């Protein structure tokens, strides 16, 4: 179904094995920092690392007795490393290891999602330029408004996902912090310089201040950023679902040879990918609410957040990775029907040109209220009676007295509405707006 998506890449970050690896990284980095400070004999961290092989099964076996994951982890290390293991976890509390290890995982997961966003942005840019001149009707409230181009939609989406990338980058930086400040966060048993050195070894920043945990507003912001990306995915997917409706059919998801849309109705070609994305966005959005609930903890710490995070953080990152890959492929292979777009644009004989006609009358000295009523009167007749709006206004006494037939015809030019799009493209793409050339795209006549 998804050509590039492979669960192991993101999913591997959230396996027990990787979790224990990050814990070991934290413990060893802390021990090395203490060695460099002269508090531990040189080489202890290296000796532990050389002797230890992480065994999730053994750790979980010990945890069934201890009922404590960090203690089980430390005991499993001590079984293998012997005396050097006594230099691990000195001055630390469990959350020093848990939260700092989690930060490593979040950095890794965030990196994958940023790569996904870059791939999506490339496709959005390609489609924006490929369909720069593909005219279609713009809609507000689901009703025909005025002419736009399909490329214009892609430009809007491109700029939105660029903002989402910036938000996620900022949230990722905010959550990329570690803490080794001890049981209450006061550095009672380990000085701040050890925290600073340890975090540097791990590629993290030390939290400026913490209690027993890194404060959960950071994690809420990160999950919130994921939810915002998912919301934009849902926005694009919803648009595709509307464009694929039978009575619209201006674009549709690629329907491959042998694919089936319904077990009962052989004619069906459903926007299943877009519907899937809309549903998954709800899950990440719900997870962001749970992350907000995690911000409030009792006093210096409780563990009400812990069980929640074990679900929402892996699920949200894995889901968003999948959603971004799927949307990228969906948009890359989107089938577009330019002829159908023009057909819809010209429904009712040009109703969408009413504003330009109104302004042309005003420009010729007609009071705006009078001009509006004249244009609306003909528009309603075209709407209800099926006659051509162009023909009706051409025969209207007031309008034809103020505007020549050539003047009326000029109001029905769709290109006039997109004459400033080059400037919009320059605002969004900069110098690339001129240099980039359209790439081949799937159009209706080549529909599978």
C-alpha cells in the first residue's frame, strides 16, 4: 500500500531494546563525566560498556520481582559488569535516566518526521509549479466563488507545511533537554557541572531548572506540534475527498490496476487514502489533549504522566510518520482533470464573474447598491432558471447601457483573476519561482 513506509525505521526507536540503549547511554555518559571530574577511576564506564549486553528479556524478568523498571535495568547491568557497575547511577534518580533517555528518542523521532516533511514539501512545490496555470473554480462555503488555479492550492499547502516544519523544529529543540538534578531537582548529590557535561555527550541541553522530572509542558508542545501537522494533513485530505466526489471529479487518488473500491459496487473508486488520513488525524489530536493533561503533576513529581506517555508518544510519532509518507505519495500520484475543472468553472454561464461585473459597473458611475442589485438579479435568474449568466447580463437594460458587449465579455476572463499569482509564487518560493519548470503530472486523459 505504501511504497516507502517501513515501520521498523520509526518503530525501532520505541522498542524496549532502544529504550534500554538510551538508558545505558545516560548512565555511561554520567559515569564518564564523573571520571573526567576525578570522582571515579578512569575507565569504569568503558569497562561496563565492554562487559554488558542488553537483554530485554532478563530486565523484564527482574522487573517482575522488583516492580521497578530502572532498578531491574541496573541489576541486570550489575550481573554482567560486576564491581564497576557500582559507579553507575550515583546521585541520580530514576527520572534522570528516564527523561534524558526519552529526550534522545524524541530527537531521533523528530528527525525522521522532519525528513518526511521535507519530502512532502518537495512534492507540494512540484505540483504548485506543474499546475500554476491549471484553472479551476475557487469555492467558499462549498459554493462556487471565483477562478483560481490548482497550483494556488498547492502553494497554500506548501507554505502551511513549511510553517508546521518550523513549529516542529522549535518543539523538538524545546524537548531535547536532559536532567541529572536528582530526586528533587536540587543537585543534592551530583553537581550541575556533571549534568552539563553528560548532556553535551548525549547531544542534549541541560534543563535550566527541573524538579524530579523535566517539565511536561515541553512534551505537550511536541505532541501538540505533531497534532498541528496532522491537522494540516487532514485539511489536504479533506480537500481531495471533496474534489473526488462524483459530481465534482476534478481530481482523484490514483486507482491502480486490479484495485477494488467496493465489494458490492464494481464501479466505485473511493478516496480511501484521504479518508484514512482524516481518521488518523483524530487519534493524534486526542493524544495531544492527553499530553496537555500530563503537564499537571503533584508537587515535585508523580507518575500519572508516565503510563500516558508510553502510549501517546510512540503512537503519535509512528502515526505521523506513516501519514506524511502516505500523503506525499498520494499527492505525487494525484490524477487531475483540467477539462472537468474548466467545465465546472463555466457552470451557469459564468456566475463566478459577478464581482468583476459589479466593479465594472461601479467604475462606470453606477451606485454600488444599484449595481449589486442588477448583477444579483441576473445571477439569481441564472442560478434558478439555468440560463447563461453571460447572456442575461448582456441583455440587461442597465448593464448593457453602461457597458459595451466587449466590456461585458472582458469581465468573463478567468486569467484576469490569477494575474498576480506570479508575485504570490515569488513571496513563497523566492528566486525559485522563476527558475523552476513544471514537471509532468497525471492528467485525466491518462487516468489509469
